[in-house]
């Protein structure tokens, strides 16, 4: 079980890191005002990932 948990944590970390890169790109672009909803959704999903794995 420990091995599986470590594997899942690693995958979630990569997903969160990738999402953070996308968030940064959106924030730095001229399209931020047109993508506020998507930006907010993505930020919420990153928060959910990190909150979910923090207990492990």
C-alpha cells in the first residue's frame, strides 16, 4: 500500500505542477481577462489536489 500511495502522490504532484505552469502562462498572457473562469477553475483544481494529498 505504501508503494502505491507514493506512486499516486508523485502523479498528483506532476499534475499540480503542470497546472501551475498553465496558470502562470494564462496570468502572464494578454488573454487573462477572457480566461478568468478557466483560470479560477484550474486554481481550484490545484487546491483540491494539494488538499487531498496533504493528509498522506
